[in-house]
C-alpha cells in the first residue's frame, strides 16, 4: 500500500471499478459484499482467510457474521469513504477466496 492517503473515489469511479468485482455493491460510504456458506464453520474458515489478507495489506474490513453469512463492508475510515485501497482489498479477497473455493 502506498504511503500517502488515497483520495476518495467518485460514485462513477466506484461503479466503474466494481464492474469487475462480482457481487460487490456501493452502499453509502462503503463497498459491501455478503458471502453465503453451507454452515458456520465454513464461514469462519473464509473469515480467517480474509483476516490474513487484511492484516497483510494493513487495511481491514468491517465484518458482520450471521450464522452462515459473512458480510464485508470496506471503506478507508480515515477518509470517510471509498478509495482505491478499498477496491484493492476487495480484489485481493476475491482472488484468494476464488482460489480456495476451487479446491
């Protein structure tokens, strides 16, 4: 991640960047996606993978767990909205989770 804080993206920029991120939506000041699993344990495995990605990137999503559904909401808190950092984190999560679901 670059050192300087990124600028907020416009609504149009967010829509354009989310076109390549299946299932992600723009809600208020966040980008959001819910993942559905067969059970709680599978959801927690996914969440542990997300935690490793987020910690490695030093950018962390807000997380809501409801039994077998995990919802991630991402924003750059210091900027109060969606920046390139958030889209990059979503891409990293998608890349890692698509690989793990193929196994």
